[in-house]
C-alpha cells in the first residue's frame, strides 16, 4: 500500500472549528476567539462524534443535526469561529487522526462539550468545543522518528496516526500511540484516557502472535507496523465490549516478512487497576504469506453487533485461508473466563482480485482494494467499499462472494465512453444489489464506476 497520505485528514498545526452564527454575532467573532455567548447552540449527546465518521456503520451522517441546515449554511452565516493550536509548528502539530467531539463531559471546571485532537507527536488536546479554551492535554510517549519509516517521508514524526474511539457510556477514550523506546526500539501502546481530565486509566503494549504463527512486529523487529485505520468498539449479544485495532506495515511483500493484524481487547481489561481480561484476540489476513495490511485511508472498520467489516490491501491470497485484496467479515467472541482470550473468526469474505498480478513487487500497479474505507448501509444488506482502481463495490454482507474474483467474466463487464467525457473512461460492474432488502444475482444489476484521470 502506498501514498495513503493523500486521503488522510490534515489540519497542519491548527484545528479549525466551524459553527453557524447569526449575522449579529458574525461581526464580533471573525478573526478572534469566540466566547461562550457567541455560540448559537451547545452540543447534545445525539450530535457527539465519538468515532471515525460519526457512527460504527461509518456513514459520516449526523441525522440529528438541527442547527446546520441548508438555510443557514452559506453566505455570512457560516464561518470560522476560532483556531486551536495543536503545536508550535506544522510538523509538531500535524494531525492525521480525525478530531472527535463529545458532549456534556463533567470536568474540574464544569460540564463541557469537548473537541479532542491527537497529533503525530503523541499529544492529546481536549478543547472546549464552544469557546476554544484548552481544558486538558496529555503527552502519551516519545514519538517515533520517521527516518526509516518509509520512502515517502511524509511525516517527521509518527505518534497518534489513527482516529481514537470514545465509549460514551463510560467517558473513556481509547487511543494508540507509537512510541520510541530507543533508536531502533519501538512499540505501539493502547491507552485508556478519562475524558474528564485526560488521566491514563490503563495502558497495554500491543503485542502477540496471530494465526499461522505470525508475530506482531514490535521492539527492534522490522518491518515496523503502522496503524492508520481508526479504532472501533465491538460488542457481543450480552454487551461484552472490546476495542478493535487494525494494522498495516511499513513495506509489503506477499511472502513476508510483515503482515496486517487485527486486535480486539476486552474493555474490562482496560479498566483502572485491571489484571484480568488483558489478553487480546489477534488475527492476520495472511497466515501463509505476507502483507495484507488494513489501511482504508484512515477509515475505521465498520461494526454491526459482533461483526467487524474491513478491506485489505496487497499481500498473499489463497482461497479460504489468506485474504489480501478482500472484503472481510470477522466475528468477535468475548473471552470465556477472565484468564482466557477473546476470539476473532472469519465469517465471510470476498476476494475481488488474485493479488499476485496487482502488486508493485510483481510488476503490477499497486491497485489496492483496501485503499478506501467501508460503509454498512443501515436498513439494507449493502456493504460499500472501494480502492485505488476507482471502483465502488456494492457487496451483500450476508453472502459476500468468497473467491469469485472480479476478473471472472461472470462478475463484471466494461464499457468505454468516447474521449472527452467528464469522467474520461466509465466502466460498469455487474454486482449484487441489496437495496430494499432484495438480493439479486450478480448479472441483474449494474453498478457504475468512474476512472478519473
């Protein structure tokens, strides 16, 4: 996987907050910090954004918004309220993770609506979302020097590179730091932070061995693991919850070394003082080979009950065992006891391509399927996702297709439009349609893709 930085959210050294305002207050707040009295409304629990793209389905939709209506967004009624510094310069304050917003957090200075910003310096800032006041901040660890991280050199430091997730029921935020222990000694650490004051309730070094004996690279072992995908919270039928982490790696080789990984940590093991439930579930998409990173341009796995949905990038592919270039559906099972581990198991998958022809290692074009995130469409069977090839896939998440590649003639068809059209080349893919609760065969429906030049 390469060049995913083009899809990352970047705020430089500043986080900009926007709000709809009346024309009267507009003149008062442009170019200055706004006081509480200038804000038209406070947040509510319904309008909190505690996870990547608002919700576990990754819809990106806030259906409870009542203030930012089409009537007020535009002209002189919508503009910058204030700027929040996340560092002394653009490198120190670089933000790769999506800022999160959560309402009605009780702090030492009163009940606040918080905007949480995490930087590549392993710094966490909590601002009052209504007036920009810094409520608390926390330094998690020394960030990693990027000298040998990758060939692109897009970051001088690597710290918090994935979007955290907030448990609204407990007021706890889970965030992963990348820590420089020594010059060639690095680790990822999962932190549980109190939203009230940023205090660290618990932490655990991310490590372990997955299926196929694949070992998560930590310490001095290369290639370095990378976490770009946002964190998620999954739960079983009796509300046992776990935080989900999805990793890629620095460099990809279908034969290894280096693999993608998914971890699931029981939240009971991340409570303050916890000594039980500390062992994670660990799974790799490529137990018989290498790579298969989970990137998704920073997007988080979509969650539906105890099911976890995501896409993978370049790597080893074998029918039913190795899942590069795939949509994957995992099931989470809570640990049977306080000393046992939870479990992650493949429920279904669809491998869109046999990856060996699509990697740069094998002379291909590095057209990873896993270069974009996934969306569970509520009220349907649809799982949407896409990749570098410009295809938007509509997958039936109740019957995903397994080893039926897109290169099979039964699964796709193409049309070339005349030169000069707005999209350049348009092709169509025959795919399952699941809207309205009806599932039709792969030959019944045409889904459109655009290849943008």
